C-alpha cells in the first residue's frame, strides 16, 4: 500500500472516530444551537437599536446581522480545540498516544475536524434560518444570485458574458463554506500550538484566553472596518482576521477579488499554523523523551 493511501486511510479513520464520538452525545447539539441562537438574537437587537436605517463603515442592520451569524460559527463549531488537546496533555494521555505508529499532529487534526463537522453543518443551516427570520431576506451578497443563463451563451459575446456572470454568481456560494473550513484549519493549528505549551507549563489557559479574546474583538464581534485605521493596518498581518472576519465578510459583502485575497490569507496562515504546530510539538515531545516518557 502506498504511503499516500495509508495516510488517507488514517485521516479517514481519525475523522470517523471524531464524528462517531460527537454523534454519541446528540443532546449537546441542542445546547450549542440554543446558545448560538441566543447570541445572534441579542446582538441583532443591539444592532437594530444602534443602526436603525443608518450604516457604519458600509454595514447596515441587515449586513451586520448576517455578518454576526457567520462570524459566530467559527467560535461555536471550530473554536474549542484547545480544551480537549490541553486536557489530553495534562492527563498524560499524550504519552500513550505518542507510542502509536501514526503522525500525532495529523491524527489530532483529522479527529478534531471530524468531530466539528456536525456542529459546522448544523449551525450553517440554523444561521441561515435565523437570518431569514431576522432580516426577511438573504444576505446582500447572495440576494442577487439568480439561475445561471447558460442558454444565453448561444446568442453571442454578450450572451456568453451574461452566462459567465451567472455561473460566477452561483460559484460564490462555495466561498463561504470553503472559508469556514479554512478558518477551522487555522483555528486548529494555532490552538494546537497553544495547547502544546503544556509540555513546559502546568497552567497554560492564560495563553488561550488572550488568543480567544483578541479573536473575539478582531473580526467576530466587530468587522475590522470598525477599527481605527492604524489598528486595521496592524491586524491584517495577524491570523485573527482570517478566523471569523474572512467568512463573515465574504457572506456579507461578496466581491471576487476581495474574497480571493481573504482565501489566500487563510491558506497562508494555515501553512504558518501547521509549521508552528509541528515546531512546538517536536520541541515538546523531545522533552518527554529526555525525561524518560
């Protein structure tokens, strides 16, 4: 069996284990859905009273509701990796797992992503329903999407351009779930690196609290356009806009070149996060070997 096939089988097995564990406790979905809906409703009332018929930095009430609906999904579905990873570290479970013949980092990634997928799908559907109820329509970026007029391509250059525009409009529907998945990848590797600091520190929650609060302010509760210009120029060089802001911005105000830049930024930070996670893990696992396991 080829190395690639073995890795794919291992990834599938790890994701299946995570998914099975998640589905074993279906009642937890109710708590997540209720809390998510409560958060969205409360903030929708805040924006309704704050904005009314006006707008801030190009965002009106409807846009802010849809923005918050999408921005909260990474927090609820893809933002809780640290606790289980850190728990395994502190309980000594990691020493047992390191003895197994698989890539520890890759296994943890696929298992956690597999367990997060049900929450991701459920919250996307719930968010769509809540948004329709609160705003009375689809998000601005999708409201104008109509059926692609492929048949118009036979009428000449103008028809071809119209058909291409229609197809492109429908392709934008793929950007939001893609951006959410990339958000989960960035989130996982950064939280993995933070959790691995338990190799050296008995209490490492402070690092995650700082990370979480910055991520909450930069792009989750508020679009980065609401920040001072100086702050905007700084935060774009950090991973935080590529966790919640990227998918929320793509959903709220889709623009192809902007969406591609955000996706590219997420891919870049996914690679950086992976390198950082492996670097921290390699240094920490060497410490276990030095100490005799």
